C-alpha cells in the first residue's frame, strides 16, 4: 500500500503541475480502504459560463463531460451520494466551497457558484464515469468585480480552532511527504470541553477532507478511515506528494448543520 501511494503521488504532481487554465485528469482521492488507479486521459471536460462570471452575481456554470472521441459521457457512478463534487477555491485559498452540480443528461452538469470577490478562482470537478476510474478536472477562472486584498498563506502555529461553538484539534502521526500520513480531527464542545459524539453523516460519512497546495496545483480529496464513526475523533489517511504549504478543510455535520474548519500546515 505504501509504495502504491508513493506512485500515485508522483503521477498526481505530473498531472496537476503546469496545467493552469486547462482541463486534465488525475486521481488524487485517498482512502485507507480503497485503492484508486490512475487514469490520465479517460474524458475531456469543458467549463463554460452562461455569461461572464462576476462577483456576487448568479451566473450558471456548465460542465460538459465528453469521451476522448468527443461523445457525451451519459452515465456516472454515485460516490458519497453525489455524481459530481465541485470544489471552488480562490487563488489565495482564502475562499472555499464544496458544491454538487446537477446532472442534466448527455454529460452536462450545471451549478451556480458564488464568487464573493473578483479575481482568480480554481475549480476542481471530481467524478467517476461509469465503468471507469475516478477523474479530476480543473479550470482556472477569472472573475470580474472588486478584488479583495490577497491573504497570505501562513502555517497555523496551534492546530486548534473554534468553529460554530465546537473546538476542533488536528493532529498528525507525522508530517512528511511521499508516505502514509494519518490526520485526526478531535471535536469537542467549545464551552464544556466535552467530547462530541453525535456527529451526523455528511455525504454518507463522518466527514470529508480537502487539501490543496499553496500553488493550487496539488489537490487531495480524502475520505475517513471509519465512515460510520460519530466522533469525537475523525481519522483520515493520505499522502502529501510534495513539500510546502497546504490548506486543509475538514467538513463535518452536527444538528443538521455542516461546519467547515480550515488549517494551514507546512509539510517539510
């Protein structure tokens, strides 16, 4: 398993680096109980807007998935309750959104993203054509409108944060590249410090984690080791393919509400 992860990480960097503004595939989904094979060219995807994307303006995004021969891919596998997961981040990673485009048939997905400010955004479409391996396609989008001042990506000195009344601590068994790394989120009540044991399934699991490198060229979508857990610990296994800064978003659900906790780490 260790050597398979190393090989996958190597191909992930090859697939994602130097591809700004282009569509491409690469399987960076990591799951302790699931091995994903790399398929570099199973589909081609076109991202297009029904108008010019502008901050705080509702403009529909079309994601057309075709085969390499140009024919629409009309069947997809359901993964964690959805046919497609779309991750939207600003270029400085200060903004994050996890969307689920609606399937309209004949390979067409539609969704209306929210861009809070003008500037550059990176879109990651994560899906599985029926009978194929996982595909990842990305696109760099320029959004018009007022641009906020970029926020520098600075590693968190303390990996504990309070979000929506919950105290969340992130721990690693080790922090290194090209090796299996276990990350554990421990969730407590911020006031009482008592463990939270009633987390609800979010998209069929205790939680989901997305990690993106500071240059936005490396994307990891990680599912939990024990999907049926309800807290206080949520454990994930992944592998960082290269050194540098990563922003990590943990997504969890309690009392019917999804909460997202971000951390920035420097992987040596």
